[in-house]
């Protein structure tokens, strides 16, 4: 039997959400939390985008140091040979890559305006895969954007060429959330049987079915004898109505009726980290966790009905499929009600040393404390929110990496005149 692997795309699709974004330090913290949770891969950014370069290289350096291990860090680019060359020029140590191109007739006509035919689309993808292989890329995923509105016959031809040229996976993108669990099962199952290769499921929630479609698609791939890779985002944050939520997807795989008996995760996920990563993403994005969010919403374990409350008091399993403790919830949350000293862009050394002392961080001298404080100030400017404890500890432990994360190359050098 094939296995299900979780590929989180918060740092690519999530940050593309209108009106939202993350600082480079916040993206790095998400990668750390995803790694701690056991997520197989993070689509950690855009290697052709200049302002991402230092962040991407710094995270790859963290991987070499063992901080970001065993999680894979994979970049996303358009499926063009030129983008591949740009990616490796800017991020030479890139090892994992997803190349993306639109495949539906709607997209080919609506985006390329008749300048491209299906054969041209396939050729562009093939050239991109060949170029990536020439750079020694360890894994390549090929994305069929708008696959759910793509003719199956063409999708099979497209996937066949991707496999022939060395692609490791095909990403089936339900870009508009158009599929339902029945249609995605039929299509993915047929595709995986015709072109035996692992299938990624990238589902959006325009019709509220991203998690259900992801699970159905994964089942279809495994039933056809292939591994399945589900794309998720933390708290389901993504373009328009969002993507498949990370926690809800893992809960569905491990808790839903009859699924966990046959369909298994390829790498164990530590759900006790769920509450921590959900809270951080909510804080960093500035988006509250929906009250009814599976596992991490405020009402996920709340009971008002007399019958329900009575049943839970007698035995929680009467009305709860899983325990709040499994999600890392239940620990008391402390709120300071007296004097509060925050670390920010205008912090002084005395207050900063007080804060770090509370976290049992000692500096060898005043110069080291000033160096770390300066980095904290810049990190606060980048995020425009007070840093959480883990961010402060990260900067204190990895100041040189933090400096790279906070360094943005200017678009051009100023004139000397």
C-alpha cells in the first residue's frame, strides 16, 4: 500500500493570500514548527523572487546545521527553463523543486490568450524538468494548475511526459475548488493507473471541500498503487477561501471512520504540536482561529447542551472523537496583569535584558546583549508585532542566521552623484 505524506504550502500559497503576509523570520519559525510536528516537506518560498533569496539560503543553512531536519525544503517556480536557471543562480543549494504551469483549456486560452497550445504547455514543462535535473535537483514535482478543469486525456499525456523526463510527482491542482470527493477520486484514480507515479493533491476550499477532496484524492492514488502527497496550510489560510487545513487533514486521516485502518501516514505527525503552530500562525498572520475550527477552534471542545455536557462529564468519548490533550491543548495560559515590558523596535537594553532573563537567557557581556537587541529591533520592524518567545530565543541562539533573514537586497544601488 502507498502512504500519505503531508506537504505544507503555507509559506508559498498561504502568504499569497490577499491582505496577508509573513516576515522572513515568521516564515522560518513556521518551518521549525512544521519540522517539529513531523511534516514531510515545506514549500518554503519562491527562489526566483529576489527578496526571498537571503531567507531561502538561511533556511537551507539551518537544514545543513540540523535545525531543519528531516523536513524537506522545496521551492516553487513557474515551469520554464528560464525560471529554473534563475532559481539556481540565486539559490544554488536548492535541492527540491516544484514547477508549475496551467493545463486546462480555460487557463490556456484565458491566460496565454491563444499564444500557446497544449503541446507548447507540455514542452515548456519538459524543458523545465530537464533543466532542473541538469542542476542535480533531488526531487521534482510537476504542478498541473487547474487540473480539475483539464481534459483527462491531456492530463494523462502531460503526466506521462513529466514522468518520462524524471519528475518524481505530479501535483493535481484543484485550483478553484471545483472538484468534489467523487469526481476527484475518479480522476486521480484513473490518472495514477494510467501513469504510475505519486500524486500530490492541492485543493482549495471555494466550495468548502478542500479537506474532503484531499482525502478522497489521496485514497484514489493509494488505491491505484501510488503514494499520495497532500498539500496543506496552517489554519487553512490560502488564496480566496483557503486551502486544506493542516490539522483538520491530519485528524481526518487518523480519526475518520475506516480510513486509518488502511491508509497510513508515511511519516508520523505529532498532533501535540497542533495548538502551538495554529496559535503562532494566527498571531503572525493576524487572523483569528475560527471558533469552529477542527481541533484548535475555541469551541472544538466546548459543550453547552445539557445532554452533551452530561455525556462528556460521564465519558468525553461520548461527544469527542479525540482528546484536547492530543492537540497540545489543556496547559494553562498565563497573562501578565501588572507591569508589562515588551521587546520591540524602540526597546532599551535594560528592559530587553530583563525579558531575556525571564527566559533564562544570559549574555556574556553588554556588547552581546546589544547585538541581539539590535536584531530584535529589526525583526520587530519587519513583522510590526511584538516577537513571541520562540522568536526571541531563535535570534539569541542563531544571531548570524537571523541577520541574514532580516537582510533585504535593494532593487538597485543608489547613484553616486
